[in-house]
């Protein structure tokens, strides 16, 4: 056992360690440790403890703290030990304080002085120990106290000290860049240190500096390249070899730095090609460290300006990694593939089987890495398979952190590449069902909006079908136990809005289900509130349709329960429900028009409908309203009475200064009136105009309304439409958008038939048993069989995209960004101005193509015609045609604002985040153009067609 | 940058824990438990890498190596290379092996401060400073020698002064 010089341990310590090791339970261990703490507390404060004994006590304290117990009573003794002259004791003291204390601890002030002294010590080990403490214990305020000494040490004769001094300086830079910014040049100087170890250590801070600011270090490219060259040529002493590799750790650091410096810089990159190529050739791929260097080479190659030869070598290494039996190498291979795929996407195809093996590997880490790779290579042709896989995996894991991440990725991919809305809704349902509480609430609102707005076209039939299928699926899903709250909210909303719309289900079916939901999730007020509002909608639609409404007994009891609810919101909803049921058909139809969630709301800002009421009041002797601007000295008082109502009433004098008056709009009477209408139950904030009619007589005096309004505002934000379309707040109608008012061009039939293609496809693709199939659907396939039908289908798909795209301009902004597949390919949008391209595409009936009736080449040419046309867009047409302009997202606001007032409203508050979201993958027209070309090349080109995907799609 | 180095045995008992950013004792224990629960659920013959973002937050990876009854764990960020860190663990263990001749768990338990000395020679303030095990050995031996010497020297005056004061 450890009896080497200097590390003495007493029997007591051995006994402690042993008894802890033998402890059979955590409780027993805790008891032993608490005993030990008592002993140490007593012993450590005894006078005149021999140093060696003291040192042992401190080590025991460190040990105790490592086991998770509080040893703070001994910190001061550790600090005292750092003052000691004996090296052994001093080092132990420093070790203990670096483990015990943090840089903001109170005791640090007692150590700084010792550190200062020790940094000047003759004994280099003392200096090293002090430097060690400097790294951990010096904070921004104390840096100046030790900085001069540390700077001196940069020129210390011992290389170990120089190395540590550089690291300490690096640490200072990390903690407070400004305090050492004038000393950064020292790192450059140390790069030329005689000792390769010091040079290697200098690479750490330089890497960080370069990562923060590449441009100021471009001049070092040549130096780094020559260092790397010398290292690779074994110019360093044998001492730096590791497993027959010359200084591999230095090589790795250098390659990392070169990757940063060469990124997007052709000239700098050209200097690196030779040396990186040499390393590729020389590197020993049998050892772990050799592969580490090779992997770093790939990272470097994929980061610098691409060089075909190097890319080829990189691809070779990747295939070696992926074919290896070692999971570590497979992992690195997948990671490297993900990097390289950005530059040369075709490389993935060669490794498709290996990637699928990794996807099915029992190793979780490898699986996750593979999903990351798939995420990177998702496109509209393989999104279904990939997202399907991701969801399956998501269901299988318990790690909430990763579940959240993968769920949000699924949502992102689905929003971006969804081939059909049907598929999108199904996918979202699965995500919500299994990870509903982990996804962002916005996703739920997007889904609701998608269902409400449908395809954004005037194809009502398809929209109805979509909604019916959503309703149907939700009724089925409701049978499952324990659904996430967010998902239930979506379900309740959709059932309320569309549950009875198609006549498939009766009102009593739906209301029964809704009551079940409210009962089963009685702890969740949000869900209950959604369910209540949904009930109200269903009954309102029934009443409006002149059908006899008989409330289910469970609904009746639910309402009664909620009428006495502690939650004012639920109570209000229950009262609203009660009120609506008591109204006649005409009134209800006004309050709750069927399927009007996307309708415009016009707000009468002058409140002209109140004129009669005001007239009446004035006749009864009320004061007429004087606009604020016409009021004189009285103004301030009335202003403040509104703001500090309760305060003013409690004491007559105010001693502190009044704050500046709020902007005048706040206290205008119309505003107050709007507010006061809100204190009576408004069925839905969406329909304020109607609600005014019902509530007019009950308008109270405006004195207390401001406070009441406050409370309601909070509720309103939380509930109702405003949650996903904030623009619908009662006082603001300008940001409403017209959805149904948009026109619809030709080609509707093609779209609907294309939809049927998707409908007839099985929702879940079961291909796991056939890797080949999966590979084909993921990578676009490389097998050459079944060429013709596949081509036909591919073309059908591509052409249907064209068609779809050509319609997108007419849909609303939001829908466009949800159907990101079309939206991220702006060039096609320009097809609008090219009637020929659109019409050719229209002629291609997908079904005909499936039957192989259409010649493959014709299809290809027809489709290729589109990009050809779009490559030469008329710039002026862009400005003239607002519809097209909208899709040039960056210009959307500008353009629409310039020319078309009806579209001006479209980029509402909710639209904006989505725009940014979807633009992350296709941010500018150039990128998307390239991507589009790529997709075409991959998908339409007869050499890379995909027979199996085709099969999957059709079921 | 390296965020943490941990050594724990297969029962989850911590044998060495060094965090290069300050963390409270409770947080340290929580992380150690978190790491152990992941480690013990890993099968044999899988990769040595774990995505540690759920335990250590954004941009953190974990590499571990299993030797007999011990797990050696390094946690680091994207500025390091996973395979290289795996070799760093190798260097660490090789050095321990040289130091103790066939290192075993008990050596690590009983020579707690020496293990820290070795680690400090390798990783300094979160950065790898030395990767050659012979260099590390040299430094550690020198420290031991000087410590022993200073100890011997300091013992004499101490006993002398103790004698004088008596």
C-alpha cells in the first residue's frame, strides 16, 4: 500500500476509510462520518498539534467533504496551514483550500497575502502550489494583487512554472478579460518558448482567444502550420511521444486552432492543405490516439475552405471509423459524418447501412448521436421516416432532458418539412401524447391554428376533412389514460370548435367526452377551463342551428360545481355558459358564430352604439364627458385618482413626489368604457362587439373600473384566443388578418388529389426489419431496381411540391411557415409569374405518373423547367407581385406594407417568431436555391430514385 | 476545458472528485450521484462517451473508463476531443500504476493527497498541461522528495523548539 515518501497516514485514518468502506448502508456511513466529524472538531482545536498530525486531520476533512458532509469548521485551519514554512504542510494547506473554498469566500482575504509571498518563493514547488491556488481562488477583485508576480513567472527558468503561469494568466482572462487584455500578447510570445511543453500549454489560451476573435490571429496561421509540420515530422524529443505518436495532444490542439483560422478563409486554408494531408497519410489508425488525431483532421477539413482531395481522405477515414467494431470509433464516425455532410451531402449515401446499424445499436450514446446526424440530413423526402423513428425513440426513453430536446426537434422538422397537414397533425398528436408536458406551449397553439385555418386555401372540403379526422383521432385518444395537460387543451379546443361541425358526432357525444375530461383531470384548472369553453361552443352551435338543447346531467353538475369554483376564471366561464344557454338562437349566433375562430373582429372604437345610453344618462342629469385635452387644472387629480385609487382614499396627503403621468391614452374615457364592459362575463374576448350588446345596461360608473380591469386583463391573456393570437385583444383590431378573404387560383384539384396520395398512405411506416428499405427512405436510395415507377413517383412528389408552392402565396403567412417545405424554397414561388412552369406541373397528375404512363424524362424535364424558370426571375415582378414578395421573407413586411394594405396586417406578432424559426434552415434565397437544387438532384434524378419510399408512401 | 474529474467505485462511492469550477458540496454530491446512475446503467462493450448535458448543462460531454472496480470519469466541453480525453484517462491511470505498482482501489483511497498531486500535474485549472506520464512521474517524485526533506528539516527545529519551551 501507499507508503511512498511523504504521504504518511495514521492508523486512525486507515480505520476510518476501512469502516466507511465496510458500511452496509448510507445511514451507517453517515453515522461513522458524523462521529469522525465530532472527533476532528475536538482534536483540531487542541493547542500545539504536531504538523504532521494537523496535515492528517486536514486530509481527513477533505475526505469527509468529498463524501458530502460539511467540513467548514476546519476551513480556517487549512488556511492557517498555507502560512506554514514546511513544504509538505503548505502544499496540503493549498490542496485543502483549493478544494474547500471558492473565489468569493470570506477566508480568501487571508490567503491572498500568502499567495503573493509564495509566488516569489525560491522553491519552485512552493510557487507551483501557489499558482494552483491562484487558478481557483483569485477573483476579479484580487487579480491585480497577484498579476505582477504571475507575469514575472512567465520568464521563470523552470518550464513547469512557466507552464502554470500561462495557465494562471489564461484563467484570469477567462474570469475577467478586461483586467488582462493588455497582457494577451504574452501568449503569442510564449508560443516561441524553447520548451515544447510550454508551447503546447500556450495553445490552450490561444485556442480560446482565437475562438473569440479570429481575425486578429490570422497572421499566426503560418506559425501554427509550421509547428504542426514539425510535430508531425517527429522533430520533438521522444519524451513527447505517446503510443508511438509524436505529441498527439499538441497536434489535436493545433488542428482545432487551424480549423478556426481556416473557416471561410480560402487563403489561410490553402496553407494548411499540405500538412493536414500529410497527417492523414502518416497517422496510425490502429491506436486510439491516432484515431483521435484523424478525427480532429476531419473536423479541420470540414471547417476550412473545402479541398476535394482532403475531403476524399476524410471520407475514407469516416468509412473506416464506421466499419470498425469499436463503438467509440463508430460514434466518432457518425459525428464526423455529420460535419462532413454539410460540405458533401452525397457521402452519407455510401454509409447508409452503417448509419442504420448505429440507429439500432443498444448503445444509447451512439443512438443519440445518430439521431443528431439524421436531424441534420432531414429533407422533405425523408422527413416522415426520420420523424417517425425519432418519436419511437422518444417514447422509449425516460430522460426528460433528452426527451424535451428530441420532441422539440420532431416539432421543428415536422413544421419545416411536413409533406401534408394530415401528417403534421398525426405527428403532432404523437409528440403531444408522449411528451406533451415537455414541449413549448406555442407548438400547441400552432397546431390549433393549423386546424382552424386548414390549408389556407378556399378548399373547404379538404379543410373539413382535415378537421373531421382531427376530431376523430382526438376522440379516440381521449380514451387513453393520463394525457398531458397541453394536449388536452388542444383536444378540448378542437372538439369545441369542430366536434359537431361535420355532423358525424352528436352534441351529446362530444359534450359527454368533454365532461369526462373535466372530471378526470379535475386538478388541472387550465384543462377544465378549456373544456368549459368548449362545452359552451358546442351548445351555442346547437342553439344557433335551432336544435333542441338538452344538457347532459353530468354537464349540468359540472356547471354547478364550477359556478361555485374558487377559481374566478372557471366561475366566470361557468356563468357565461349558463348565460349562453339561456339565450335565443339569434343572439347566440351573433355571440358564437360557427367556425369563426379566424374571422376578423371589428371594434367600434368610437363606441357609437353607446350614444343612446349616454344620452339617457345626460338627460338624467349626468355630467357630459370632457375630453382630457380640454380639461384644465382638474386633470391631474382625476388622473391620479385612477392610478392610486386606494392610496388616495386611505390618507389625504401625499408626502412623496408624484410620479410622472402615464401617457394620456391610458385614462381616456373610451378606454375606460371598454374596460368596464369587460367586468361582466364576456363569453369570448374574440367577440367584443356582440358582447357589448348584451352587457350595455350593466355598465357601472367608471370609478372602480380600472382596478377591475387589471384583474381581467391577466385572465384574458391566459385564456381565450389571445393566447395564440395576441392580436385579438379587444381594443386592437388592426393586426387581425383576413384568411378566408384570400383568393384561390387554379390547380385546386391537383392539390386535393395529391392529398389523397398522402391520405392513402399508412400513417406509420414499418420498415425496421428491412434495413435496406429504411436506408433507401432515409438516404434517397441507391439501388437501381424499379427505376421507372420510382422516378414517376418522385417526380409526382416534386411536381406536387411545385403546385403546392404556387398556392402558398395566397395562404396566410403563418401557414406558409408551417408548411416549411414549400416556404423554404423561395425560388419556386417566383413561378407565379411564370404560367408555363406552373401549368406543366399541373398537367402531371400524380396518379398517372405512378402508373408509369408518363415518360420519366418528360417528368424530369417538366420539373426541371421550374427551377430553370425561376433562376431568371424578373426582379421588378417581385416588387409588383406582393404575394410573391411575402415569401421573400426578409422583405415581407416592407413589400406588403408598400403595396397591399390587406396584406399589411399579416405579419402580426405571432407570425414573426415563426418566420425566424423557419428561416433558420433556409435563411436567404441563395441558400434555399442551392438546397432546392440539391433536393431536385437527389429526388428527381433517375440515378437516385427511391422505390421503397414510394412503397412506404402508398402503403 | 475540463470541468470535472471523478473517480468512483462500482458501488457509487466517490474516491476522488475534483471540480474545476466551484460548486457547493451538495451540488457536487448531486452530480456524482447523477453520473453514477448513468454509468451503472451502461452495458458492457458500448462506447465510453455519454452526452452529459442533462447532468452538467449545456455543452458538456463525459468520457469514462472502467478499470476493475473503478470508474474514471472526465467531464469537459466541446474544446476537447473525446478520443483524446479517453487517452488522457489512460495516461492518468498509467501514471497511477507507475506510482503505486499495480494500482488498486485501496491505493487511491489511502493516498488521497498524492492522487491530487498527480492530477494537478496533468490538469491545471481545467486545462491539460502535461500528457506524458513519465514527465508527470518525474514531477511527482521530485515533490515527494522535497516534501520529505522539508518535513525532516521542519521536524528538527520543531522538536528543538518544543524542547526549549519545556
